[in-house]
C-alpha cells in the first residue's frame, strides 16, 4: 500500500472518531439539558415536566421514556425533531399550553402512543397528517382549542384503535359528513358544541358503535338530527345545556329497527310544559329507550301537559326515570299529573331527589303497579302527607323505598304507613329527625333492610322488626345494643357511643359488623370468637387502650387480618402515652408492663434469695459476729482509754472457755487468790453485774483490771465470747501501747486449728511471749512463779 493511501485511511479513521465523539458529546449535552429542565426525567420512565414554565419541548428525550407530561407550560410550537427519539412513548400530555402549530411529522415516530392530550391550546385547525402514524392511539383529547370545524374530511381515519375522543370548543360551529370516517367503535365521545350551528345529517352515522356520547348543545334545531343519526349506534346519550324544543317531526322517521339507544340524560337543560308533552310522545317511538335521566335541570311550567295526546300515543317502554335536583318554579302549584296513570304502570325504577317533592296523590301512587324501586331522598315529605303518598293499594310491587333526608318526625307513623306495602324488603328512612323511638311498631312483614342512621333516636327498642337481615343505626349516639334479631346478618353501628362490642347471643347469624368511630377501648378474644359466622368487622377509628391482654390477642389471632376492615392502618393506640398514635399491630409492650405482678413477685423472691444468701455467707464467714464486734468496739472507744487508778479493782480479768472452767476455778484461782500477797481476779461467773449487757460487763471488767489473762485452749478459740474479750483487750493493748495481755497456753494449739477470724490471736501469739502449762509437777511451780511475776509487772 502506498504512503498516500495509508495517510488517507488514517485521516478517514480520525474523522470517524471525531464524528462519534461529537455525537456522544451532543447526546450528553442534551441529556444534561433535559435533566436540568425536568429533573424527574433523569432515571425514571415517567418524565414529569408539567408547570415548569417551559417554552419548548426539552431536548434529550430518549426511547426509555414511556410517559411525558408537558402540561401547563408555555409551549407554542411542536417541531419535527422534538419527539423523534421517544419511540416508546405511550402517554403524551400537552394540555393547557399555547400550542398553535404542529409540524406534520412531529408524531411520526410515536407508533406506540396510546394517549395524546392536546386540549386547551390554540390550534386553529386539526390536521389528519398529525395522526397518520399513531396506529396504537386509544385516547385523543382535542377540546378547548380554537378550530371552528374538523375540515372537509376526517382527521381520524387512521386511528383504528381509538376508544375515546374529546373535541369541540366555544368556537366549534360545524360538523360535516365525513368528519368521523374511519372510526368504527368509541367507548366515549365528548363534543363541546355549545355554539354548534350547522350539522350535516348523517355526520355521526359513520361511527358504528358509541357506548357513551356527551354533547353540550344550545341550538335546539339540530338536536333532533343528531338523535336520528345516533339511534343505531349510541347506547347512552347525554345532552347538556339544551333548551328542549317543541319538536313536531318524528325522531325515528325513515329509521329501521331495532334501535340501540337505551339511556337518555339531560343535564343543566331547560324544559317547558309543551316541550315535555311533545318529548314524551316522540320518545315512545324509540322502543329501545329504557332509562330517562334529568339532572340539574329547570322546568318552566306547572305540569300542565297534554295528557290526551300522551295517552293516545300508547305505552312507554321506559323502565327507569331519574330526576335529580330539578328546579320547578312555584313547585307548590304543580299539577297532580292526573291522566298519566296509563303511562307509568310499566315503570320499574323511579328516582326524584332534591326536587321539593312533598306528596304524591293516592290515585297516581296506585298506578305505579310495576314499580320495584322508589327513591324520594332529600325532599319535603312529612308524616301528614305520607299517608296519602303511601295510601292503601299504592305501590303494590314496591320492594325498595328511600325516604332519607325528608321531614319525617314520627317513627311509629312512618312504620305504620310503610306496613301498607306488601312486598317492601328495603327501607331507608335515614337523616330524618325522629328524636324518639316507641317500644312497639308495625312494619311490613317482608322487611329485611332498614336504615335508621342519623335519626336522633336515643336507644334501640323492640320497635325494630325481628325479621331484619340488615340494620343500620349509625350516628345516633347509642350507648348499647342488645336487641334480639335472630335473622340479622349485617349490623352498622358507626359513629355511636358504644364502649364494647354488642353481645353475640341475640344476633347469632351476624356476618358483618361495623362499630367504627365509637368509644371502644378494646375487645377480647372471647368477644371476637363469640361471633361464630363473622366475616367482616370494622372497628377502626376507635380509641384503643393497648393493654397486654388486648395486644396478646391481636398478635396471636390468625383471622385478624382477614376479618378486620381497614387493618392495620386505621387501628391506632390511644394509650398508654408512650405508644399513642402507633398502629395496634406494631406495638409490643415490655415484660414489666404486661406482667407487673409476676415481675414484682419474682423481684421479691430474688430479694429473699439474696438475703438468704447473705445470711448464709454471713454465717459462714461470721459477718454478724464482725458487725457485733464493730459495734462493741465503737462502744468501747467512747469510754476513757484507761480507768482512773481508784477504779482499778482487779489485778487481772480472766478470759477462758467454759470448758476450761475446772482448771481455772479450782487450780489457777486457788493458786493466785491464796498467794501472799493474794491477787484479785475477775471471773465472769462470779464478778459480772447481773442484768447488765454481757458486752458491757466484759468491757467494764477489762477496764477495771490491770491485766487481762487469757487461758488458751482449743475450746477458747471456738468460743465467740472469748474472741470478744480478746478483741477488747487488744483494743486496749494498741490504744495504750502497754503490756496488758497475758497468754496462758493450757494445751498445745496448732495454728491450723485457730479459725481465721482469730487473726488478732495469731498476731499476739507471734509478737508476745506466752506461758505454757507444764504437765510435770516440778515444772508447775516455775509456771506459777512466772505467772505471778507477769501479773505484778
């Protein structure tokens, strides 16, 4: 290879390395910029850049990111390269920015995208090119922009997997044929058409199936056209803000059966008597319609409907009517709807809530022959009108009745009225102010469920029927519950004043019990296990005293986690103070807290054993003896070191063992006291003062004697009193530094035989000369001479 070729090859390689280096440097720079703009984008697949004041899509987005949130920023433009590397993105949230333009290929690499939110921006048009490669898109939000239409064709033709579509805005005015081509099935379609003025008939027909469609529309002229297009596709149509027109043309004109629409809802809409009369007639033609709903609507009228036309139009197929918070001006002048009897006998469910209903005429209530469910909650029903609303023969098929939050005040009268309902099983009369509860009431014999919560009853009595399977008496400040309800399966006692679980015997078949937010301190193993069929127990939000017994039961009961609702988060200790606020399941008290009496008993036993041990050790090592000696020594120290000469009465105090008394008294005393001159000896048997403490006698005798004469033998060293005498003499010996002690060794004593406590005796024998009693008579005379000489010295 030539030199020129080699040089060219090296140059090419160098440029490649430089290019790779520059690309890596650029990527690192972009990643640093991304992390600086959105710190959460560094390590997680979720990149949250919302509300950060961004003016553009940050650089450095990678394939690792699956969720990108750029909502609530100031982004105006989406560029081609902004999202090019985010190929695995599944959620892209761009709502509430200022986006006015999007490059045509901005979303080209997002084939896995499932949700795209472009709502509340400034898009003046919707381009089909944006969505051309979003094959996986399921949810698209385009509402709240500034476009006036969707163009001449469909911008959604490539979105085969689309499930929900939100579009429209206050300027959206035109829907054309072909705008929804390509969409076959939608779970939800929401259109803001508050200013929709032009609708080309057939525009929504291209969508084969819509489960739920919501459209707010004020132009009543196009309402009928939209309904006609949706008869075969939509299951639930929800219309808001419409002023219902007095439509003359049929809604099903030139339409084939069967229809798909089953539910029609009006929200925040405006009705007149004439519009309602006509709507009732026209809606009967939609044979698939089973449910009508009106929420937060206004009725201008008194119920003066065209009953003759309604009756001529035949039977209604509607089975459920829900009227919630409907405002009727001058509702007290509303007609009694005579003539509607034939229209309501097939109705099965009726809800009229928060609408100032104060009565239903008897002839109307008797016409609801098929009604199973009736909900009159939050109205003005009172006991004096309830007798007409529930008259004899009314609501013959009714099974569920909700009269909660009305103006009922007499429980006995309420029960008596409901007893006219032969098939009633469920009754809700909660949030009425009864205040009192009688002892006996008459209820429907079929009643299984009764809700008496928040009714201010002070107690429970036999007024409550024994046939119940479910009873709710929550929020009544009850302090006890002891009713005999053999069939009861569910009992709700939330927000009362109970201090213990109700007894299980009167309610043996209970499956679920709620005593949440009462005054329970604890419950025992016996109480818990007495409910044989209990599956759910809600005892949360009580002030538990975490005693040892309670905690032991909680920690060792295997079913606690399966039975207790809200366990363990909502079960907290209130006391002891040291564990207040801690979860019951996590608290473990000490042995001292849990077994105080046992611990005290053990401590007493240990103290007794220690004392016993000390006594044994003291006995073995003569501790008591040493203590007594110390006291005696202290007593001796208080006395003068030497008695005055006039008080010295004896030449010697004789210390000897009782076992050596024969030699002392018969030999030594005779020899010394009969000597010439005689010696005066002090013997404890003869000279101690009667009644005086023996220690004081010893001390006084030693003090009154010039010498102390110790007769040593093995018996001596075994005698404690001899040891006292030896010690007292030794005190004097050291205190006065004289020769006051004389030792007579009556018999040979081995040093091993002298107890260790006689340490002073050993010391004296080592430092002083002692006299030994000889066995021969010729030597005994010398012994006595030496002894007499020692006593005289």
